C-alpha cells in the first residue's frame, strides 16, 4: 500500500480544460450516446478500490513514492495487459457499466483526461476521516482521502460552471449516472485490523451511513438526478479476512459457503441500515432516482455455487498470492516479487485476496444492469428530466 497522500490541495489539472469539456464536448457527445441507452451521457464516481480506475496510482507517481503493489504486474493482465491502477486483473464494475451504456471508460480525476465523466474514487478511501481513527487509537497506513474530499474535488471541478451557467451545463448532471461508493469497507477493516471486536465495528455503521447520506444529499442539491449506491460485498468470504480470522470453531463458518458467518452478517447489517437511509432520502427528494446496488446478493451466488459461474478454482482462495490456506499473505501480497497469479484468473472469484477478479466483477455488473440486483432496476429508472431547476 502506498503511503499517505501528499497531493491534497494540489490542483490536478487546469479547470479551464474541464470547463470546456463539460460545456462543449458533453452536449456533442450526448447526441451519439442517446442512441445507446437513451439517457446517460456521462458517469461520475466516488469510492474506494472497488471503483478506482487509476487515481491512487497517479497520485503515487506524482509523489515519486515506490509504486503500490496494484501498480505492478500481474495487475491488469487480463484486459488492459498492463497495470492501470485498478485493483483487479481487469475491468471493474464501473468499467462494465460504462461499456454497457456505450460510454468510454471513466478516466480517473488525477489523469487530467477529459472523456465522458470523471472518477474520483481512490484506493483506501474512507467515509470517516483520519482524525476519527487516530482519536480512537486506531493507527493504520491511511490514505487520508475521504468521501468528503472526493466531493470537494467534484465541487471544485463544477465551480467554473456555477457562474453564468450555460443551459447545457445544467443538463450535465441531470443526464449523468452518479456512483456513490462503495465506501465504508476500509473504515470497518481499519477497526477490525486494529484488534477491535465486531461489536465495536457495528458502532461505526450509523456514522459511515451518515457520511454516505450527506454525500448523496449534497449531490442531489448540486443537480444529480440518478444515483447508484452500492452496499457491501460479503466480507466474510474475503481471503484476507478468512486468513486473519481463521478459526478452529466450525460454527464460525457458514456451512454453505465456508465464509466467516459473523462478518457476512455484519455486511448484511450495514446494507440493511444503508437501505433504510436510502428510503428516507427518497422521501426527501422524490424527483431523484436513488438506486441501491445489491453487491452482497449479486456476489453471494458465486460462493454458493461457484462452478455454475465458471469459478473452477478454489472459491475462497485468491488467484494471485504467495501461498497460505487462502493464498493470501498480508506480508507478501499480489504484485510483490514472490507472488504469482493463477493461470486462469477467470476461474477465480478473488484476484488478490482483497479484491475480485474481472470475471467476478462482470457477473456482478450483469446482475446490476440486467437485474435483479438493483432496487429499482437501472433500465426502467433511466430518466432524463428536462429543465429541472438546478439547486433549490
Ligand atoms: C489529512 O489531510 C488533511 C489535509 O487535507 C490534513 O489537514 C490532515 O492533517 C491529514 N491527516 C493526517 C492524520 O495526516
Ligand atoms: C506469510 O509469510 C510469512 C513469511 O514468509 C510466514 O511466516 C507466514 O506464515 C505466512 N502466513 C501465512 C498465513 O501463510
Ligand atoms: C478541451 C480539452 O481539455 N481537450 C483536451 C482533451 O484531452 C486531449 C488529450 O487526451 C487533449 O489533446 C485536448 O486538448
């Protein structure tokens, strides 16, 4: 993992470019994509390593710290044939969504590129800030990037638009798909890895969800109309946590999947609380479409019947690692000189013990885009309000 980010507060590229891009290029672009799905012309995304398409790698390259493990081969070997900063062998869920909608892959904010949308997600990002953890005696190799920081970059990017807003710019957010998260996974794992109990981790849930809720409300106030909010994956099935919390007590494991039962219960608890909060936000903003993306149930299928989904490798082992019962070792992770990837990543669910393979992300994406793992379904909720007043 890379060290603390020294880049905050630095403008990653000139906003003049983006201004031109947002106001001139996107409306042009919208003409061609209208044919693709009839709604979304761009994607904006916030979150952590599940959605980062290269921000963290760009940041570490700027600050000349040694590349993080996910910036080294064999990361990216399946689709891009090189490491791109994505924590997988290939594409992520956000990439599959973009391709499905006929849009280019969403470039990371710190690349300074200008395609249809911008991705603010950063590996290691949290909902709560570093001070929160430090105050509680939880020390970790934090990234010091929160969801709030990412929202700040987004607002800075939009700020040239707020003066003298041309009508096309108003439509930009209305016609965008906004992915808010997943976020919270790192908050929870910091707490767990510092030796705290699941009960203590549970106390964090309302705080994490409050941060997500504030971000959603702020985005809607800025003009966002369609938001996708993912829940947590089944964390008890993660090779890293299965390794760390290995137990000799049979009852600690779900007999159907072999995953750690209490961690999966925890993920479900977070997801339930998140959905309750989304219901409250839907009441406050009836004009907005808030789509819950059920990562948990889209993924738990594989762990229950891996073969059915083509996962012929060991369902709970990482494809890339240096060995150990789940092929995960925190002291020598995928990307380190000793690590080796399996011959066929598409036969594994977990890529590096923490993140999933492209094949697993593809199944999850299919489950979201074609149903039934979003509430409401993405397709039918594809709306495009004309001239809805921006702001309030
Ligand atoms: C995190 O970054 C902020 C600047 O964005 C800085 O003020 C703060 O001290 C940093 N926190 C830690 C623990 O380094
Ligand atoms: C991880 O690697 C270290 C050093 O090679 C070794 O001592 C340890 O037992 C390994 N852990 C697992 C879970 O395999
Ligand atoms: C308007 C704008 O910023 N255009 C730039 C988009 O990115 C390409 C390179 O990827 C530049 O050549 C353009 O100047």
